[in-house]
């Protein structure tokens, strides 16, 4: 049996000049501002990142955001919730 992996990338452009997405490149250089990954098991992600020395910055019942200090100032998040505009469905 083969596994199928689908990647959906959504690009965003800041609507104002004073939001974090607009000001981030001046501070951190040209790099992705953030990425959110939909996962099946948020607890497993939390155990894994903790095991490799990466701290969580914020945890809710459906989302884990990593500490930007541990991720080169990028915002990496993991979630089990449905992502807006996800064309794959559930």
C-alpha cells in the first residue's frame, strides 16, 4: 500500500505596513514569516519537539506554536483543526 502526501502552500501579502508580517523581513531577513502544519497527533508533535530541545511558545487544545527563539525567529505552528481554504476537505 502506498501513502499519499499532499502539501498545500498559501502565500500571503501584508495589508498594512505595520503588521508583524510586513516588519519581520527588516528584523530577520528574507525568510518565511510563518508556517502552520496540520497534524494528526498534536501531543506526539509536542513530545518530539521537546525531545529535540525546541520549546513551545503557546499551546491550546488544538494548536502548538513553537518559540521563535528556537526556530531562527520564524513562527512554526502545528494544529489539528481544519485549515481555512483547505481544498482537500476533511
